[in-house]
C-alpha cells in the first residue's frame, strides 16, 4: 500500500494536497491514499453500514489526507445524516450542485474511487488505518510547534510542560471513547425501574413474551438484553419466537412494541402463513389439503387475522445470505425510519448459525463468536432486547438428558454474551423416531443475569404450531 504523496496525476487532478499540507521539516507526512480510497469505496458499496461505523469511530473529514477525499467523505456524511441513498450518481449530483464536482476530480475520480474494492469485509481495518495516520500527522504537527516554542521559551518551564500535555491530549482524545459517564445518570435510570416496580407492582418492566410463567421469571425481556432461544431441530424454536413477536407487537393490553424479524431460513410468505394460521387457530395441514371451506368460519377467521397483521407493527427481512454487518445496518435503518414511533422495540433473529461470516477463512467458532458479539452490540446500540435463535448440539439427545448451557452449538461465546438463555426441551414421552414435539414442552431458563433460573411447562398445539400457557 502506497504511503507517499507521489501519486499519478489522474488521482490528484485538481485535488492533490499542497506541499505545505503534505510535508513538514522536508519530509512527507504519514498518509495512505490507497487506504482512503478503499474506505470511500466501502462507503459506496454499503453506505449506511460503513458510514455509520465511521461515525461510531468519530472519523471526521479532516482525517483524510487528500482534499478531494475530504470533500467526498464530507458529502457522504451529509447524505447519511439526511437519510438519502449513498450512491455515486447521487454524490456526483450533490457535489455538482455545490460546485465541488470539479474540485474532487469530476465523475472520473468518483467512478475510480467507488470501484477500488469489491467488498466491505476489511472496512474496519481501513477505518482504523485512516484514523491512525491522521493521528500521527496531528502529533507531528503538534510536536513541530512544541519544538519551535522550546527554542523560543522565555517563561516558566512548568507552564510550558503543562501546555505541551494539553496539546498532545487534544490530538489523542478523539481516539478515546466517550462512553464513560458519572454514576448520577445510571442511578437515575435505575430508580425509574425501581419506581415502576413499587408503584406498578407485578407489571412487566420489559417486552412481554405472552407467556405468564416466563414473564414472572423475567418481568419481560429488558432493553439491551440478548436473549438466546436454543433447541434441537423441529422442537418449535421458530414457532415459539413468532408467538413472542406476536405478543409484543399485538398485545391484548398495553403498548404496542414494533418488532423486526430476521428470517434467514424461511421466506416472509412462509412466516406470514404460519403466523396467520397460528393466530386464527386454523389447522395448516387441513388448509393445504383443501379441507377449509371458502365461506367457512376458518376462512373468516383468517381474513380477520390478515387484517390485524396488515395493521400491525411487525417487519420481516427474509434475506438468506446476511452477514452480521448487513443485519446491523438494516436494523439501524428501520429503527431510524420508525423514529417518530419511538423506534424498534424488539428484534428476532432466526437463527444465529445461518448468519454469513464476514471472513469465511477464519475458524467456525470465531465466525459464530463474531455474530454473537455483533448481536449483543446491536441490542445495546438500539436499546432493545434481541431474541436470537440458536441450535443445540446432539449431546443432550445422545445422553437422554435435559440440555444445559454447554450444549450451545459451535461457540462458548454465545453462553458468555447472552443475558438470558432459554432452552426448549422435548419431554421424555415425545416421539424418539421422528423428533416430533409432544403436546407439552419444557422451557428451561438456563441463564439470567438479573433474575432467577428455572424450568416451566408450555402447552404446544401441534395442529396450529402454537405455544400457549401450560394447562393440565
């Protein structure tokens, strides 16, 4: 990767750094035009995600060495803040309207930059590279000023040293996260929860699951929590998650919670059919076989339920090849679109092991760990609970025992990252040969950071693939 200011004229046309800006003490300042162009290219490929990550890292336009790249990046930030599409044509038109298109080198330079790299897989590296080189340049400039003042010092050395420390701190403070806060604000937030507990005894403090016994243990799914729902195949993970999503977005009483469902296994139409039949209490097998009359009660119930869902706050993304970065970008986008309604309130991911790796070359355990950490970060970033479905390994089946945390498949980081771990277990009387769930199911709360653990029973209505509160 080139790190000099000696670039071909085509790349610097009308926008190259001036000698004063590009050198100090007769030497070129540290920079990498390649890294800058690679990063801008990542922004054009997936603008919302990459630009969002740049903002998270506090990367400003002045971090870029080439003036042309500064102007382009500044325009990308502007489009991001205005919620406009980040596209070469849009950027070119915006720059043209501002009289800056020729300044950056015209359409040719934009086209060159946008096609410099085929994937955003290394975006994080280029963000750090551009930022680190910017910090080095700022340190060199600050140090140059310190050297000059050292030779001309006629005052107190202590005062001068104090000023030097301030100058260096001013350069490096942007690299430090500002997430540190005084205990006053967290204490205030904690007392809001305490007040709600005291004055609304028994009421949920989080998103309701729709299951009485589970809500008594968790008081609802809390903001910033990552909840893992794990089970072996065909145990009803998706059905259970959909029932929870329905209870959150279409509650019998209380506030509506907007829900976003990422379905990496089933299409949106399949999910809609399952949710319709479940809520309308129509046997899907009979429906498929044509035994439901067009003017019968079942059809009337389906139509009424379809009307309910069409007005509900449920959103589905059924992308099959989705990376954790893409998932987070989509969640941020819908969260921003729902800002006037308070944003998203609950996210469901079905399921963890189907997320595409950012780098397929790394070991599988690291891939799953990256996805797990990303989903936990998403829960904290958007301040919502995230329900993540996950597979269990075969150990519990082989040993004919109740599943435990160690059975979470492919990565120990899932167990570590999760705030709550739920496990659906197949009762002993369930069909061993065909893996058919019985009419009752055991839900194990195997982990809960801020509450008790335990086991509870659920009733499973197989004909309509619906879980309900347990009844004898």
